[in-house]
C-alpha cells in the first residue's frame, strides 16, 4: 500500500502518507528513511510544510542518528 501511494504523481496522497511513513519506521527503518529522504528531495512546498508538521512524531519514532542525519 505504501508503495502505491508513494509512486503516485499527485502531492495529496504523499502528504497524507507522511504520518504512516514515519510510523512505519519501527517495522522497516531502511525503507522508511529512503522514502522519507526522497520526499524531502522533491522540494515541494506542500510536502515540506507537512514534513514540518511530522517532525515531532519523527523525533519520537526515528533513532537519534537517523533523525540528526535527516533534519
């Protein structure tokens, strides 16, 4: 399901999938971090604004090293 949402060209599914992506970190950190970094690289203001909203959740879920490397 995450792959389908992530590969969509529309921004809206990516925005809504961010919290699920952060929560999925505990299941598969490598996949989650790779997709999260790809979303950061898109340089889209809507996605970046939603990422800013997801930072508190990411702070609780991500490992300290991954959080520091990403943000």
